[in-house]
């Protein structure tokens, strides 16, 4: 197990359709900004512009290196359909050394 907490992370964003989520996931991996992107169907409840929403969305969980966050955030913003997209970094506190080495090898 590796405990290099500050070197790896999961970045999350959500999109309104499965097709848009798949397109962005592919683009992130092809750009080597993420080693793996998982796409999950979710249901989001939130308030936007003073109105309550209850909508289906597709969550992307992007496995990457913390050093790539700024480039990944820019990449997502340039391609995201939402005016204010969720883009959050979740640090990985610990993980399999072999897996984290794989993340390193598959990101720019």
C-alpha cells in the first residue's frame, strides 16, 4: 500500500447525458489527463437559480495525479455543457502501490 496522499486523486464531474459523459471520459483518457474514468448513473437533487431540481445525471470519477488537476479542470470546463459544472478533487489518502504506479504510467 502506498501512502503518497498528495500525489494521486479522483476528480468528479457530472453531465446531463450518458453520451456526453462517455464522450468526455474518452477524451480525458485519450489526452492522458486521467488513467481511468468511471461513468455512473446518478440522480441529483439541487437548487439552481432559485428553483429545485431532481434530475438524472452521469457522474465521472477520474483517476489521476494531483499535479494534473489544473490542466484537467481547464479541459473539462472547455467541453462541459453546464454554466457552473461540478469539478472537485478528492485526494487519495492511500492506495495499492501497483494501481497508483499504473495511474502514473497512464497519465501525461
